C-alpha cells in the first residue's frame, strides 16, 4: 500500500480538527503567518508566535490577516521561547519560522532545556510526484552531516516508522548510493551494505541497498539492469549516506519537477515543522499536515 497523499492528510486533519497549539520560532514570516491563518481557520492549529512582537504584528497587518487567531510571545530569543512552550506542555508542535537552522537546533539540542530524547534527530521530507502517482520519503535532508552506522540505522528506523504511520504496512526502504555495487572506492556503498546486513530479517520493514536513485524510483531501470528486489521501482523511502547527497537530491526535485512536498524533524520530544525559509505557504501547510499526523491523542 502506498503512502497517504497530502490531499488525504488534509482530509484527515479537516475531519479531526485537533486545534493543536503550535509554537513558532521566528513568527515574523509572511508565509508562516499565511499558512497558520489557513490551518487555524480549518481547525488544525492554535498558533503561538515567538519573536519581536512589533515585527510580528507588522507582518500580520501587512498580510491583511486578523490578529485574533494568534498569540504573540515577545522574545529576543524566539527559539528558546518556542522550545520552552513545548517543554512546559503549552505547545504540542514546534515550527521553524524566520530563524536560521543553527539557532533553532541549538535550542532544541540543549542538554538541560532542549527537546532531546536520545534518538538521532533527522529531517524527513515527503515527496509526491502526481504524474507518476508516486509518494516517497527522503532522509536525512537537513540535520546529520555524516551519519555513522548507529545514526544511519536510527534514521532508517525513524523513516520506516513515519512510512508505517502514513499507510505502508511493510515499508520498503532504499539505502542510497551512486551505484548498486559495493566498492571500497565508494564508502557510501559499504555503509549501505552494513545497514542492510544489520537490519535485514530483524525488523518489520524491508531494506535494500546500495541502490541508485533510478533503481529506487523506476521499475523500468531495474528491468534494464536485470536487478530485482522489494525496493526497486517501489521504494517508500530513500535514506541517503550523508547530508550533501540528500539535500542536493531533494532540492533538485523540488525545483525542477512537478511535485508536492513537506517535511518535519523526527527524533525530538515533539514533531518539528521544519522546512527552508525560502519555501512557500502551501509547502508550510503540507508540512503542518504531515506533523499533525504524527501527534498522538
């Protein structure tokens, strides 16, 4: 069974109307405010915007949006303020707004006051390609620069868990590399082989690797190369060997393909709505729908 579509995630949130409190680190962002105005209208969210109050109020007014739906926390340190709202139970979700990733992650990762759980924190993007009726996850596209084998396995497990929550009973996870052949000249192929050996037959999802992108995406590529396997042409998720390859791949798709996407961070004490400051309003709404699907109760 394929992953739920964004349309299906929207329909679920529309039906549930969870009205989840969302703490935004850096609330003075037009697309964040537009997205939260829409999700609040639909009953998904209750936004709490952290940052310079005067600037936030100015942005809300410039967007001609009613300020009534927003709670504003005036803060010189919006990431710290937003994280504290999650820690004390005031907010159920954390959202990245007009703030640099290192500033947000410093607050999230603080040992005493952050949102650490002991698990590897990673960014997972859900990609939807309408023309092919394909949906798949990509990780880690934003946090861990060069995962070791333990971190890589935790990223695989987090990605598989997300895929299961989105409807794939036995997720097919492709461990990515530039080639499907293991070579000591390409360390990422050896990493993929090690992950495959560690997880095959000991988990409730299917792992295959190393696989190149064409093999993970296209069954035709598998046929031409005379290769088979559960993930070939049918990967529910692609886990990359490092941040460079994952980030380049996901942004290449985002900017050149007819696609829909949204993303979040897993591994923290709550789902974190986490995308680029360059992303548009609808991407933020999709990311919120994805994060809301991961909340319990």
